[in-house]
C-alpha cells in the first residue's frame, strides 16, 4: 500500500549535521583559537545528544526543547575538552548552528517532489522553531512539523510515532517513517508504520561504523531521497 | 518593525468556508433531497462553531479537535432543521467538507509570495490534519501549523497567541496576526502581536453585517493577501 504520509527523520537523514557543526565550530575557533579539531568537537557534541534526551523519554524530566539540551551539552563538552565558548551570545550562536545545518544534495529536490503526491512531515526530535528554520535555510517546507512538541516526547518513544500519525488523522500503516537509522525504523515498525531506510554512510564522517546498511527487511531501502522518489512512483 | 512571522487565521481569512459548505451541502441534498436552502444550513452550522469551543476555552472540556465539534454541531442542526444526514459515512463526508474549503482567489499567490521573505504559519482553530488537508487541497503550504493542538486551546484564549509565538522562538512583537476578524486581532494585540486586518466583506454572504471594516487602528489594513504583500514590501 502506497503511504499517504511520509514522516521524515531530519538530523542525518535530511540534513548533514556533522558538516554544519564543523563549519560553524571552525568559524568559532577563528575567534577563539583552539588546537582542537572541529570534527572531534562536533562528534563529542553529538555524542551527548541521545543521552540528554533519556530523562525526557522516561518521564523523569519534563519536555525540554533541543535548544536547551544542545546548550547544556555544549557547556559540558566545552568544560571536558577545555575550549573557550566565548560570550553568551557566542554560545547562543553555536547552539543556533543546529538551525542552519545544510541539507544533503538530494534532500530539497527529493522532498519537493515527494510532496507533490504525498504528505511530507518532519518527524524529528527538533522543535518547531528549529524545524522551520532548517527548512527555510535549505529551501523546502513541510506539510506539517510533528516531532517533539506536538507529541511531547522524543523518539523512539512509541507515543512519538503514534502521536504523529494521529495528528495527521491517519492510521500508522498509512504512514511511512523515512530514516537513515535502523533503530528509528525498528521503533516505528513496532508501532505499525511502514519504513524506508535511506543510506547516509558518511553521516558520522569517513569512519562511520553504524547504520551503513539496512539491518532488517524495511519496506523500502533507498540510496537517497531521489531514489525514494523512484521507489514510490 | 517588519514582522519575522505572519500568523494567519484561516477560516474566513484564507478560505471561503461558506461557499465550500454550500457546495458540499448541495451535493448532499442531491442524495438526500431537502427543501432547505444549503446557504441557511451552512450558516446554521457555522453559528454553532464559536459556542462549541467555549467549554474548551474556559477549561471545562478537555481539548477536542474540530472534526468532533463539527460533527456534534452537524447532528444538532440536522435535528433542529430536520434534514437527513444519511449514513455515518455521509455524515463523515460532510464533516470533511471543512478539509476541502476553497481558498479566496488571492490566498495561494499571496501566501506563496509572503513566504519567500517571512515565516508564514497557520494560527487557526483547525487541527493539524484539517490544516494540512486545506493547504494541500488549495496548493500552498505553511512553514508551521500552530493553532489548536500545538497550544492546546482555541483562540481568542491568550495562551493560543503567546504559545504560537513561543513555538517559533519569537517574541509577540516580532509576529503579526493576519485575520479578517476584528475580535481576533484585538485578542492578538492584547498579547503584544502586530496586527493585519484583511477585508472579507462577503465571508458571511451578501448580507454580512460584521467585520465589514477595520474597527481599530490595526498595524495594517489590506484589501486581500496580495494587498498585504504590497504593504509588507
């Protein structure tokens, strides 16, 4: 059954968070010189991302937007790796790097084409402001932004997927989760959604070891979003 | 100050709910003949709209999506005016008329042009599914859908406007409420938003008596959304 809605993971699947963070950390280090490799800092920052959402997923911390978590995580790695975060405004500017991450080369064309025939929604852990800014920065737009605030929790909590389908007035099997991460798809399938795996073998840089390939028989396995267009038409 | 985001009222301001309801009631009456004028039925249905949201605004009823309220209101006027609603599926089809209301002639071009330079978000009492369907039916899309579910209440509750600005990460004075209704704008101004009045003198049909003109010194008064483009550029 052709899905009525595609729910997109964003960080890694639609945008290249690593190159965006490296770019803005490089700029920061021209103002506040450091011997650190910006790629090491980007990876350290991203490594704090999943653990920082755990208390929200398990209900021990109230829902908190990613801007707040990204800032807390940045302060932590600044202290751990001992680099100068500059003024409060400089720190805010770095946190906002997550609002201006570049799309993968196929993403804008892929989403705009898919949107012609199918509802395309962001099902990211990014909050609404971040999701709007990422979309406008790159030149696409979503039919709806469904992650985090709308459902009040973070993936892979089941309520996140179920709540997103419900917000569209669709049943889970009418929706397809689109992600470059096997765990995200496994959680979505558990909730009854169709699944599309997108190969992003350099999301974590040249030495990526995880999510290099589909690890289950997902409904679709695609090289990129243009290949997903081909699979769905 | 030029607004960073435009928050649009939808029913009446962007779409012509009356002509859409009349069209679908006419179709319904070809299947279930009635002597009633579809325009009378449309107006009676719409007249139940505001009162049905009151218990949600004042907190005596939990948040309930418009599809449910529209269905309850339709059953009520069906009984009052004594017309045949047909099967459950026929009733659902009528309720879904609110998902396929036609845009005013200037709306699609206006929104698509405004979106090039400014965030354009739906700030409607319509829920996400309805808002997505209305946008796709007419051929535009929002940067974000902010009304009802995101804020958990209905306009003109202050939390509705404040919550929408907050979801975009903007302060109220960076946002402009765009509406054909003076009361909506008054409530938005009370929360600190800028205001744009759009003239829709036939929203309620040829004998409209309310909202024929701006009743306060709103930031902008525009003939339609293309005129709003001219005011903002």
